[in-house]
C-alpha cells in the first residue's frame, strides 16, 4: 500500500510514522548517504513531523543524512528560518534532529550543479505538443547525484505551471539550473495558466519534468502529502515520485479545489505572510482567476509586503503583461529570462494584445501592500492603500468574495 488516508481522512503523526517506517524498511540504506529534499517556508506543510517520521524510519542505518531545501529561485532561508522550518530552535537543529544537515539549494552557484544530459529539441517539441523546440540542458544540485538515495518530501497542491505540484517538481525546478526553470515556466505560460492550474493527469510541463528526472541515476522516492487545516494531513503517499505524486494529486483534486456556480466580479485575496514578496504572493491571484468574471477585479491584500521580486529584478524591468504582449513582440523579449516572463503573464492573467489597440487584460489586478503607488503602477498593476480596505465589511458584501489564506486552494467554476 503506497497511499495512507484520503480526502475525508486525517492522518495522525503516529500513524504516519508507522506507515513511513514500513515503507523505508524495504529500502537499502545501510551505510548509505541519504538526501532529503524538502519544501521552503512558502509551502504550508508540517515539515517537522514529516522529518520525524522519515528519520525514525531510517533509524541509524544511513552513514549520513542531509536535507536540502528545494528553493527553485525563491529567496534563500536564513539560519533561523531553516531551524523553524524543521521544528528546531535557532541554532539547535542538531538537538532536534541529531546528525541531520539542513541547507538551502544554492541556485545561483554554478559549481553546485551537475549536468545530467540534455532533453533534445525534438523531444521537447513532442512533449510540449509543438509549442517549443529547443535543446534543454538538464542540471541539478550535485547533492542528489552524489547521494545513494533521494527522498522528495512535501505537499501536492494545485500549481500554476505544472498542474499539481510535488513529486519530481522538487527536482525540476526545485533543485535545477535556470534552463529547466525557464523552459518549464514559459511552457506553462504558453499553455495558459487557467488551462493548466489544477489540471489532473500528466500535463506537458509535468511530462517534461519527468523526462528530465529520468536522467538522474540515483534511486529516488517521494513522500507526497495532502495538507489539511493547520498542521493536519488528509493523506500521504510513499513510492516512486511518479506513483506517489499521482496518488496524492488525486486526493488534492478533491480537497484543494472549490467550485462556484457563477463567476464573481470582485475578489479580495488575503495573502498570508509566508509569501514575503510578490513572486510568491502572486499565488493569491493564480488560484482565483478562473472564477472572476470578464471585466472583474482581484485585489491582493498584502499589507506585509514591502517588495515586488527582490530575487528577480528583471520583473520590474518588464512589468506585468498578458502572454500575447510578449509573444507578439518576441524579438524584444526572447533574450529575457523566460521564468520572469512567465511570472509576469501569470499575475496579469488572460487577455489580448495587438500592435494597434494595445493590451487588453481580462481582469484588473490591484496590489494593496506597502509597495509605493508609483512603483506598483510602474509594473502595470493597479494600486490600493491597504489601510483603506475594510476586510470585515467586505466579508458581508454580496459583491465581493473574500478568500482567506489565499494561495493554496484553487477556485473554479462548475
């Protein structure tokens, strides 16, 4: 049995521990080096007790165990944040998890990567349904290449680029070089976010990620979980990344998608503080765009945000635009980081552009944060002063949908 729990279930830590121990008993880890790949703090996930279960199941059999945070291109976590992530007091990870080394993926350091090979242009053409035809070098953090066993640990959620997160996505783009990040994200943008987010089964982007992962020789497993309220879990699956991800995604499709009978004109997305910039906080838009009526608006209420994309300053150079704005002027934008182009289109949403009438987004996006009005409007977003927004009043306004803890639950029309 590779799946524990279900959409209506609740998995307790002790039950999870027995489940994981039974799965790990079959793994050949005596004297081995084990690399655990874990999510960063932007994912709501009970990482401490997932690690407790895995480390107890491994017991003292491995010679070394390292946990590496699958940052993708998110901001690195400082020492205190890393400690909190794994349930330890600052500076006391070794007391909470003896023998465990925890570190960030250093996505900006070329010497930390190993090149596994290339996904050839012809294969990319086939996997992308003809949307792209480009050779893609596959580079990954050397930690997973040098380990004897890799275990990918983390939640499966509706995702704007790949359909559902989790599984091999913790390798690509979680631990990958910029090439896979740019190509996968731009492919998702070309397909269109609304067409891919929460789409069940193997999307073209998932297929490309799995193709890259197949180049890794290290035996790889995944502990994919479906989160509930707080630190609770609905389900957990342990198997190969492909199998564990598929089983968890089938549960997530039931627990993390809300259906409405009719579109809404106005959405107030309450962006949680775990998203500390707009690169991650934009998930508050991604998850609600499918339910917004043509001409409607989404307000990202994020009074804690002070910056847009500090790790990706190129976003402020190009601003936020619909996909056709870039594809229609590709000669000007082809050399820009495709991952930043994709993020731009994802937050601006669906719409059209032509050289005569210009850009016509389907919905209006307003950022209510501590980022200045001038800076917000300069990136082609509307601005609102968060102090003028009465969140409690809007909860009772029939013209508004207020979404708490926005960014993980996907909203769709029936």
